[in-house]
C-alpha cells in the first residue's frame, strides 16, 4: 500500500490522520527534506529518506516527476510506503496514483497557498510556477501561483501574467509561514527572498476598461453589453440581414491587409471580422436562435469530421490529397451523391469569378478536365473573335469569362485577386498619364490619349 500524505510546509500543519499514518511503521519517503515534516519525523524518532538526489540527475521537472514516481512504486514492491509531499497537487502524485490503482491512499493536507485563500471570492485558477509557458489564465479569474522558487522564475511568471492582467493589478506574495505581503503585479520579482515555499496571488480584474489586452470572452462580454438593454442604439438595431454588407466589407479589408504585407493592419482587420461573428452570435442568442458556443462547436465539429487523416483512419500525404478527402467528407456530411449537387452547393454569394473557379474545380474532380492553360487560352481567344451581331452578347461574354476563370484555376491563381491587381495597375498608370498631360484627358483626342498611355506603359 502507498499512502500519499500532504504535509504542508510547516511541522505544525500535519493533520492527526497524517501523523497516525507516519507512525504506522511503513517506509517513509519525502519528496524533499526541505519541509517541516522532516523535523517532526526526527522529533518522533521515525526513520525517513528523501528523493532530493533525483534533482541532480534529471533534466527538467517532468523527468524528475517520472523518476520520483518510479522510485516510490519500486519501494512499494517491498512493503508499505508513506510518500510525503508538501501539497498533494505535486506533479509526482498523478503518475503514482495512476500506476498504483487500488493500492494507493491519499491523505490531503493544507494547501501551500492557504493564507492567500482567505483574500479571495469568486473563480480562481491555481497553477505551478514552473509551468509558466503553458499558463491559460484570464483577467476574469484570480490566479494563485505555487512554488515561485527563484527571482528568475518570478520574473518569467510576472511577464506572462502581465500579458493578461494590468501591470498594477493587486498581488500578494507569501513566503513560508510569514504573513502575505501586498504589492502591484509589476513588483512580483522584487522581493528579498524566494524558495519552493513561495506562493503568489493576483486578484482578478473584471472592469474591462482598465485592461490592456482582451481575450475572446471579453469580446463576447462587450457585445452582450452593447446589444443589451441600455446598450448602443446602433448595435441594438442591427439584424443578420442589415449586417450582410459589413461582413463583406470587413472580409475584403482583410484581403487588402494581406496584400499590403502589413501584419499590424492584418490583425486589426481580422478583429473586425471577429467582431462580426460576435455580434451575429449575440443577436442570435438574444432571439433564442443560437449562441457563440454553437458557432465554435460547429466549426470544431467540421474540422474534426473533415480532417479524417488526422482524427480518423484515412491517409493524406500532400495538400492535394487533403483537399480531395475534404470534398468527399463534405459530400458525405451533406448527403450529396453527385458532383452536380456539389456544384450547386457552391454559395451564390461569392464573387462570380470565385464561384466559377470552385465549380470548375468540382467538375475537374468528376473527370471533366480543361487540359492545359495554353489550350484553354487558345479556345478563349477563338471565342473572343467569334461575337456576331445576332449573338447573345451576355452568354458569349459569360463563356469567355468562364474560360478565363478556367485558366486561372489551372495556373493556381485567384482571378478575383488578379483582376483587382490589374485594376490597381490601371489606376496607377492612368495617374501617370494624367501627370504627363497639361490638358484635361477629356479635352484631348483619343489617339493622343492612347499615345500617352503607350508611353507611360513603356516606361
């Protein structure tokens, strides 16, 4: 039998149940001798051993946890063991509990940050300082940090927490049996002493106007306030239909930011798109239709069900195979049995060129391929010269544009972006023509304008 005992840091923190277990005669192992329990055991004349030597042989805390667990489990093969840790949340405990099964007993002791708990009300997150790189904290919750054992570690933790909390957020530092000391968060690494018993608390900040950084739930909170009673008159008046244009505009502004190569502009515009998602979700929630969790659930379900090469048994070794698998999974989800159904499923709200490319891609997947880009370009040229007076000009132009979109697909280009780039070049060239002329363009003969245009084009 392995009895895991939470001893606390001070000798006087041992519970009666823990003391009785330690006197029971089994082998006593301490995770570290740097605790009050070691002195208590000496006073009781109880023999003990520590696992401190493992700190010298292990590369990191995770390796140490596994080595300590292995040592405890090995000792238990010869008889009963009492394994003492300052706090049962010690990372060596879970692997022992998992491996020992029914042959383990846990006696909880006082939490390391006990005095700090008296300061708190509301949701609290407890973390181990050495895990600072993986902290998932939010300013809406208090944060308790255990085993802040060095100034260097305190500095890393402080910087990580200041990504979430204001730098002047209320914090408390607790060293062993001393009284907690209140200080601003930015001074968390300026104390005189740190060791494995040092704990800290950062109080939650729920007033969003004083924060410097915000998470996804803050966005939802802001939208609930804007769309709720007494909120913003504009936001409260919106509907899914009234916001259609806004969503399109924000999406195109993201494209502009990508084309500019400006990352600051990009995250700003992505925020505008995310705001559209948030306001649609909040409007739907207020009308009992769906909420933001339905939105995130839908996309997570979709990512899992369509990436069956990651979350299932399918295989895909390159991007092309992934896209083929995505299409098959999507058709299966929607109960589509023909490629025509898949083509008709391409959203009609897309720009016509993008919709054409998607439809052509799905026809190619069904076996109707366009050949190479050069051959398709020759067929487009033939169509361009084939307009007659009695022809249906709209149908003729549509066929030509469809052919151009086919060329774009074969060249793996986005026709919408290509056309936008051409428009941008056209505007720039026209500006250069205008700068070269002394008269207004409308006052010059067409032939003169064309000469200016060709001159600028050559330059």
